[in-house]
C-alpha cells in the first residue's frame, strides 16, 4: 500500500487493514482473521468510524469493573495483538494483571510469534513516559512485571470442548473478570456460566457475544483500548450498568447513520 495522506477520511481504517494483511503474510493470523475484520469494518461504517457516547460510557464502566476486580486478565487474539497490543500492555501495567494469548485456531507457530510480538511491544511500552505522576523507572518496572501467558494451555474453560476450552490455569481459568476484545459467543457464554464478569469489545451489537456479556463496548478495538487506558487513570467507580440499554443505544446510532443515506 502506498502512502496514505493524513487528510484521507479513512486513513486509520486503511492502515489497520494493511497491518492485518502484513501480519497474516508473516504467519501471525489465521485466514479467517481478515474476514472477521472485514465484517467488523462494515459495522464501524455505521458508527461513522468514531466512538459513540454510549461506547464511551461503556468504556468508563469497564474501567471501573477492572479496577474493582480481584483477579482481572486481558485475553487477546491475533487481531487484537496486531491492532492494539501496546494499548493492552498499558492497561495490564495499570491493573497489574496478566495478558493471555488465547486463540480459536491455535498452532504452536502462531502462539510463538504472537508471544514474541507482545514481548517486543512490552519493551517499547516500558520505555515510554509514565502516564501519571510516577517516575519513568516505576512505569518501566510495572510494564516489565506483566505476565504474558499463552505458551502453556494448562487450564480449561468448563462447558466447552476441544481446543476452544484450552486456557492458562493462572490466566483465564483463575480470573474473576476477563477483558476479551473480539470474543466468540460460545466462549463468552461459558465464561459467564462460570460466574466471571466478561467485558467485551464487539462492533456487532446483535452478536451473541454482545448480548451475553456483562458489558459490551460497541466500538473498534484500537480506539477502545486507547480510551480504556485513559479511563483507568480517572479511577471510576462501578455503577448499575444496563448493558441492554447500552446495546440499544449503539443500534440507534447505526440506524440514524443509515437514515442519512
């Protein structure tokens, strides 16, 4: 892809698409990853490729739930690592929680490449300026302390069968709250059945994942995780959040967009 001018209205979307194409060519993603991203892009068109007010409220609530959790974990797949890996690391550093690479189509080669990519991102984030009043050394220490899980699948998600049930014993299995960008419906339902809070990012407000999750952020993953990283600094308190009303608000935004055509 040639240089995209900063004035291009879809510059961010086109760059993200190319990132995934390059990652797929390098063996980090399954073939279906590009299909999933394209499906999400269609919903993002209807959002105007921007974060809605209802999504911002959901992001604030997710920040509050993560801060209040005893054992939070961030579960990432290949698309999330490629598009928002650094943001996920910043969030994990602020929560002192692990990141688990957990794949629907798991192969040893893909796991190794994604873990290596996250470790390289962790080193870059550790060198950034601290996001709050702490020193750079304190920030670097908190980033370097993040556990990056996924090499060992020594845990299980009860209620699922086959490879989808695999997880880390000290990650998803032990967690009370799971932040899962881009999750599938069956796994979301299984995690909920185990009594975990499941906080998801899903551009489709009608998906099973969106409708079954504790809280759904209807927004693009890289925008969401950047805003979530900022929201954590505000130390919000959990509320009596109505996820059904949140999804209806997202659908209303999309409907209004369609009416303007």
